[in-house]
């Protein structure tokens, strides 16, 4: 299927060849995923109405919206670049999957000393200069060992596929132009002049898209034999006692960093803006991953819960070792708000599904 070209699109071919896959593969996966959904839901007629790709932006950013009858998914070129730079830093400076509590912070940095940048220092906002800035950032952060580079590339690819899948989830779950006319539910990403939906509805819609995205990435990384073999090799899990379980843990690890980057300025457990707090999103991620593992890949006892929880703990530890903050100060001061925030979010998710379910894409029934 053919997709139109956004005038502000960034071409992954501008990235140097060794680093290009972390840009090109997620985009290809997103396009193929969308194509498969269109076929499965008898919506192939909508193929020409989609525009999906990277934008020439130096900020960590992604959005899905409807405009002039078209469905547009934008992911900034900085998004995979910053994720890869972050994983380069983590793997070059720490053992991200270490169980040792004695590893010191890098360069004696303390949590909260600085924020990992959500933008690239690109003087000119055109694709060539942005590609040059991306190559510079990644070249400077690249770790010395080949296994470190391959592992970072795999983690960044998983995280970027999740970002694309999240935005696809918005569209497939009913995030289309028609919503702007239904009960004033004009989601902010639709860029409508109507009043935006209440924050509680928007936050619930984000969690629903997270859940949809995790399912898409699970299918890509775990169910697809070819890609599973590649990820097991790159993530050094070929000799693990339970490779599938450990791969699911690495997937949760990679996604945690998406939430970290997006939630640097969210200091409340029970956030009141358009997106849930990082802590709430991580809680839903762990619960979802555990339930999928228990259904699709049963393991003894609480092993599934242990693996996905440990994966997030490893991610948080690596984040803090780099001098970045999560799980301290504001979050811990109000941690008692988490159960109520999660319960409220689940209730709102159920309400959103009931109110907008008729507009979600669905596979045609095969029952006779």
C-alpha cells in the first residue's frame, strides 16, 4: 500500500548506514502493522488516507491526529536518536541487568543533577542538518564493544516500535476525525478548535493505546520467529533458561525508558494533565505484561511477575545511575496515591471503551 509523503517528513536514508536500522525498521514495522490492520478489519479503502513517518523535529515527540479527512502519525526523528543515545550511555557506563546493589553512580552523579535532553542541538531545522546532529550525538555516545552497540540498537528498536504502535493504537481504537463530533470528545491530538476532552478521559485513552501498543510489539518481537531470533541474539538471551520470558522482560525494560523520557516533568503520581504519570503507566505495563505471559507463556509460580518487575527495576536503576531521577522526591512523597490513581484510571478506561467502542476498528466476525 502506498502512503503519501508529509511535507515535513524526515528520510531515514540520511542516517549513516550502521545506525540506519534503528530508524528504518520501526517505520517499516509500523507501515506493515497498519497495512495488516486495514486488511484484517476490511478497511483497505482507507490506505490512501494515511500518512505515517518521521518528522524533521529535534524534540522527543510523537502524535496521531486527523486533519482534513486524513489520519496522520508523526514521530520526530529525534525520538529514535535520543532513545539510542540513551541506551548507548547506559550500556557504555553500566551493566543494565546487574543484580549487584553496589555499583556506584556514573561519575558520582546524583539523581536529579540533570535531565537527559529531550531535544537535539540542531541549528537548522532541515533534514540534512538534523541528520548530521543525530550522527554526531550517536557517534559521541557509542560504546566501544560490539555487543554493547548491538544490544543498544535492539532496545532502541523495540522502544521506537512501541512509540509508533502507541500512535497506531490511537487511530485503531477510534482516534479519528469522527470523534470530534461525538459528545464533544475532541481529543487534543485531533487539533480541533472544539474544547478538549477532560484530562481523565485523555489519560485513560493514553493507557488504552499503551496496552494496544504492547500487544503489537509483543507480536513483532516474540511471536515472529525471525525477529525473535534476532532479538535473542542481540540481547544475549540465546542461552537463557527461558528465552521468551527474558525477552518479554527486555521489552518491558525498553518501554520503561519511553515513559521515563516522556514523564520527566510529571512529578505527581496522580497526574492531572493529558497524560498519566510515569508511575501509573509503568504499573499498567507490568500488569499487562504479566497477564500476557501467564496466558501465552505460562511459567512456574510468580516467575512472570518477577521478571517484568525486575526489568523495570533494572531500568529505573540504570536511569538513576546516570544521574537521572525517577521514583524519588515527589513520587515517593505521594506514593499512597498510586492505588487510587490506578483504580480511577481503569474505571475511566472502561467508560471510554463503552462510549467510543462503536468507532473502534474491529475484525469482521467469522461466526455463521
